[in-house]
């Protein structure tokens, strides 16, 4: 190779190296990944699932019209909504019955279900343990008693036996608002109402839409004596280790609200249009 030839090749190599750097500059236009200190980064979009292709759902399936068992098939507002979310995410949804009070600790322990769909109220103390999706239903509390009972305010229940579902917002309200209440905890709402009908408790404090549903076709002589406007909102619960799943459910939920599917499911179970956002 002549001397000019060598100089030319050298220039060519320099030019090539510079163009590689220029291209590299383009390629790094994606947002730089935040260092985690562990040498790895988890992309925000990653969804962790216990079983590939499946969304396993933990639920206290004795809480109509949100979830109840029809034979061995779960049905209800939460069930339809979860199935619609699963469809958007390309996942097969499977409900697993759990006692309400153990849902959060079981989700945290991992390995049994990916998400909680159980008429669960979003509350700060729960948010310390798990993440919640955006709210999907507005709820309140209620007090039910035997027909003919007088109820003018929580003071009428002072010292009385109050049936509640363990670990619920109804239990928390009763504890706070009824003086010297003797709280009688049950594993689910249906058991609490059976105790009320049997005269084993004087009143049951429970989520209003569920008590309304449970007493709709009930001939045991029970009635709602008070509605308590607690202004609760239900959300789906997801492990704090799985932010990708929370984000994916939120995205699907927003799409279902925008395309009318949410309203359709709401009307099916509550007979009315959902409240305006
Ligand atoms: N919404 C109530 C709560 O979160 C009750 C839920 C339930 O019993 N499934 O505590």
C-alpha cells in the first residue's frame, strides 16, 4: 500500500469510528434507565404472573353482587369486570375463594393469586401493605336489624352485639362509632346475616350495596335501618412487587370505561348507570 493509500485508510477508519458514535447518539434517545444500585433494572411494563397466561384472583366469594358462587362458578360485578380486564390483557381469569381477612397477607406472601378482587376498600393502612388500582366502585356502610327495631343513631346500639365481617371497614366503623359495642366477627357477610336472623346479634354493619343485595329476596324479617355515608372506594389489590400489573389493570380499566363496557357491566349488576366520574 502506498503512503497516500495508508493515510486514506486511516482517515476512513477515523470516519467510521465517528459515524458509529453518531449512530450511538441516536440509539440512546430512549430514556436512560435509572440506576437501581443492583446492576439491573425492571422495565415498568413487566407483569409478573404466578401461572403464565393466567390472572389468578383472590376473592371472598360470599359478597354479592360483587362476587358469589353459582355452583362452582364465581359471578358478580367484580368477576365480570376482572374477566373484561383479563380479555384486554390476553389473560385467562381464574377466581380463588379466600377469607376476606387473609386476602392481603396471602397476596403479600405470594404464590397463590396475583390480584385481589373482593369489594375491597382502598384505605391508607392497607396501602402500606399492598398497592391498589384506580378505584372502580363507590360504596358506603349500612346497619341492618330485625324489622321493627328502632334506630335513631349509633347510641341506640351502645353495648349491643354487633355482627361484622372480620377485617372490614364495617368492623372498623362499628368499633369507632358504637360505644362499648360487643363486636361479633364473622368470616363473611352471609354468616353475619344468618346470626342476625337467628337473634345471635342485634345488628350487622356491612357494605350498603351488599346488604341491599342480600336482603332483597330475603324472608327472614331483616331490614336496613341506616345508611352510613363513609364515602369508600373499591380498588383491586396488587403486590407492591408487581407495579407492572397495577399499571396494566389501570390501563385496561380506563379502556373499559371509555368503550362503554364498564357501564354495561355496572348496569347488569346494579340496574342503573354508573355515577359520572
Ligand atoms: N369494603 C369492605 C372492606 O374493604 C368489605 C369488603 C368485603 O367484605 N369483601 O373492608
